C-alpha cells in the first residue's frame, strides 16, 4: 500500500517512515523542509535499505498535490506536516493558521477530488487544554490555550465535519502526549532548529555541552517533587501507534480518536535524573518560576488504544534517555544540511 506522508522528513514522520517500510508499506514523503533536513532521507535508506520516494513541496500547493495524487495510487495519508512551536504560534498566529489549518484545507480538497479518503492526523494532547483530572480520556472536554493548540482543535473539528458530510471518509485523530527518544541506531532523532522548545532536547543539549544548564520551570506544583509531570512516549512506540492506527483505519469509515501515550506521568526532575544515568554524569540545572500557560500534570488514559488498536507503548524511560543520548552524542549538531 502507498502511504502519502506529509511532513515525513520531520522528527516523528521520518521515524514513522522507517517503521512503515519495515511493516511492508510504501511511504511517499511530501515535505517542504521548513523544519527538517534532506539528509534524513539518506538515514531512512541506511536503516531500511530502501530509499523512500520524496516529493519536495508545500501542502498549500494544490497543483503539486493534484499531480502527486494523479501520479501515485495513494491508499491512505498520514498528515504530520505542520508548525509546532507554541511560543512562535503566539507571536505569529497567522502563519500557524495559514500553514496548519489552511494547509490541511488544501490537502483535504485535493484528497476529496482524488477520492483518497483515509487520513491519520497528528493531533496533540494540547487539545485537552488544562485537564480537570488525570489520566485523560479521549472524551474529556477539549479547549486550547494558544494558537498552535487552536490549529489542532480547528483541524480536528473540520475533519469531523468532513466525515459527517461524507461517511466514506475514515479519519483518525491521534493525540500524542510528549514524544521523546530517537531511533535505537542513533542515526535518527529530533533535530530542533535554533533553541529547542521542549524539555528532552534541552536536557540532551546540556548533556552534550551545547547548553550550560537546564532551567526547571517551577518546583511548586502539586506533584510529588513539585515539578510538572508529563506523559513522555518513545518515538518508536509512537511510530508503531501509527502503523496500528493505519491497519485499523483501512476499510473502517468514521472518526476515530486515540490518545498515544504511556499512561504514566514523569516529573521534570525525574527526567533529568534518568538522563544523568543514561549519559553517566550530573547535569547542571536551576529552578525558575513556572512557565506561563503550563499545566501541573498531563498524562493519558491509553485503554482505548490498547482495546481498539491492540497497541501499547512498550519502551521505558531508560530506553527514551539511552536512545536520545546515542543520537545526540553521535550527532551533536543534528543532521547535516
Ligand atoms: P517536525 O517539525 O519535526 O516535522 C514536521 C514536518 O512538516 C517538517 O519536516 C516540516 O518541514 C514539514 N512541514 C511543515 N509545514 C509544511 C508544509 N506547509 N508543507 C510541507 N511540509 C511541511 O515536527 P514533529 O515533532 O515531527 O511533529 C509532527 C506532527 O506532530 C506535527 O503536526 C506536530 O504538530 C504534531 N505533534 C508533535 C508533537 C511533538 O512534541 N513533537 C506533539 C504532538 C503533536
Ligand atoms: C515538558 C515539561 C515544562 C522546558 C509541549 C506543547 C504540546 C506538545 C508537546 C505539540 C513541562 C518543563 C520545559 C524547560 C522545563 N507539542 N520544562 N524547562 O509543555 O508538555 O508540551 O510539547 O503538540 O502542545 O505545549 O512539553 O517539553 O515544553 O515541557 O522545566 O526548559 O518540562 O514546564 O513541565 P509540554 P515541554
């Protein structure tokens, strides 16, 4: 089966392409490289022995999408392409709505015209806003606290409306919790451009000497050690969640919503300590005020994914840290240009 993978050169998309190839699917990557490097394609080939087809382009380019869909018989789409930095979305909301929401509109129009109606969408736990309790179930109320989150929520709503209007569509909304880790080979991982936004790449850059210390945002939360708790999930498990969702979606119309997490929360200090074990040395940190907009605790109830997809996260916190460290220490500056 041919799977069009928008954003397939990015962190989660590229590792999902490796797993797709290993599972016997044929990914076709569609990416404009606004937040990724071309060398990632070489790494996919090195790991799998197969070079995925690459279409370099923007999901807002309807003509290129139409050409792509005419040239290749696409069975399903995994739609990763999007901008993802929360802070940047506050500063540049229009860019986020245009790329994430507008880009998805163009993609959907092209898919509808081509009769491709199976889509897996990269959503986020951010759509739960500030949850009333943890663990979070898929039917919890949704809400957004920043423009990035609103682009995910708006896209989820548009996709649900499309299924409502045309029940031939099969749409799967995958709400990722906190993806971390790297391919166990150390050849592929997260390569943030500029200052990272997320905890794990920041810790990894301290460990490799690119940053002096980690700033812990708040130690006065109502959690066991006072620091924020999140559901960190290994990107390999996340990639496998997409394969499970794909197999589930094919031939099953409707809107399907799944949390992809481990079902466990880990604190900021817990992550730091686990990474110190992985890299074998203490890592400097300081405590600062809470980061505005942060919630105290956020982790998934994963029973629905386990029941309906037959999928659970298998890799441990030690795996997440060891694999990130292998990737970071052997590629201190990320992918080459
Ligand atoms: P990423 O930035 O590494 O990958 C996104 C890819 O999409 C990049 O290769 C980028 O070049 C491409 N892209 C962006 N806009 C495009 C456009 N208009 N046309 C074509 N390609 C475009 O991000 P990621 O961490 O791999 O995330 C993938 C998806 O998962 C995103 O939609 C993101 O919002 C979502 N998500 C990520 C996280 C996370 O913490 N990493 C959590 C929840 C959801
Ligand atoms: C994790 C924890 C911070 C940096 C974000 C997006 C969300 C989703 C995943 C895309 C928190 C603490 C962080 C630092 C710290 N992305 N922290 N010092 O905020 O859970 O979620 O990424 O969909 O939408 O909002 O992840 O990695 O930024 O933070 O103490 O320098 O680490 O306060 O408790 P977050 P994160």
